C-alpha cells in the first residue's frame, strides 16, 4: 500500500440531490448544482502518495483544491457533507470515519499542515517558539528543556533566528511566519505534510526563500508532501506529480514535467499559457 490512498473523495456544501454529480463538473462548466443549488467543492477524486513523494494539486480559485486539502489533512469537519475514503499505510480504517481522538493524534503526529492563512496556522499573540512548542506539548512532550531544545532545532532547520524564539509571532515578517508554520508542521516528524497555498501574501523574493527552505528539508528528511497552489511555478518547483482541478474535478494528472510541457486538457493548456 502507498503511504496515502484516497478514493472517491467528495465535499458538498448544501443538501445535495441525485442531480449533483451529473449537473456539475468540468463538462458542465460549474460546480453548483442547478437543481438544488448545492456547491460540489470536489467529487470523484482518487489519488495516492508514496513515501518521500511530492504531489502538486493545482487549479484556479474555486476549483476545489483547498476543500480537497482539508479532507486529506483530516481537518475538523466544517459545514458541508463529505464522502469517500482516506487511508494511511499503518491504519486499516477509513480516516474520514475515525473518531475525533484518532484524527487529533494523526494531525499531531503523522500529518502536518501549513495553512493558507497565517491566522489559521498560528496564534499571533503567542511567541514564535510557543506556537511550535504547543504542537509538541499537545502530543505528549512534558520536559521543558527538551521542548525548548526541539524548538531551537526546528528554528535552525527552517532558518529562523533562534534569538527571535521568544518574540511574539505578530512581530515576525510574513516569510518568517510561514517558516514558523513549517517548523510547527515538522515538530513531531510527520510522514506527510500538506501545504495549502504556501506562498500566499508573500513577495516574490520571500516566496523563493520559503520554498527553498521547504524543498531542502523535504529532501533531507524524505517526508512526503502535498502542495496545493494556484501558482504553477510553485508546483513545477516542488512536485514530482501533479493533479489539475477544475469545477471540483480532477481533469488531468501525471508527472509534473509532462503536465507542464505537454498538457492534454484544453484548460491545462490555457492555465500554462497564461503564465508563459
């Protein structure tokens, strides 16, 4: 079995009806059901991920990629109805059906998440080090000096000045805040990290620094990753394979070089040509 396998993933906002599947998607040009008004954020998504592999998920705003990322990250269930199955290699059960405690343990141990919006991923009133320490404490770390040393190690790995460890996170630059999120996601040596729009709100030069830091750590630690982005440059830089989403469906997939150099779907061609 792969490190991660997902089948038939679906997220629907609204009551849903028998027409939702047929009346939405790339073929119809919408993700909103004309019969019941429900929004099919994503549907019929199958994917797998191997140890140490990086999978890119790309698409424009509203394509469903962030809803898919939430399902894969086992985020607490929000509004909407979900379906499908997510399995990790060491777990026999469908993790979408797992109880809160199991999901919580997996999010603290096996799966790390770097949120698109800083305030979703960090408590800005806490210190930078405190945000990382919180992840360690919630997974059972208790010795104060051990926690401090692990935070120092993670700050060095993510190229954050250790001298800033006790400064409030709101005093950090955007790039440093993003790297604190990466440090927090790496805290308990997860097998999988999910990055949702990791360069949102960052200047181009800062984007490059953040991506270089992540790429180095990902390769050194052989951690698998799913990178969700509207930015083809980000996906091209980081991902081994890529899925392209539109109107809640995967419309193209393959090795990243093949998708970028020889796109088969008209939408993918348009997406790539728009940034050339």
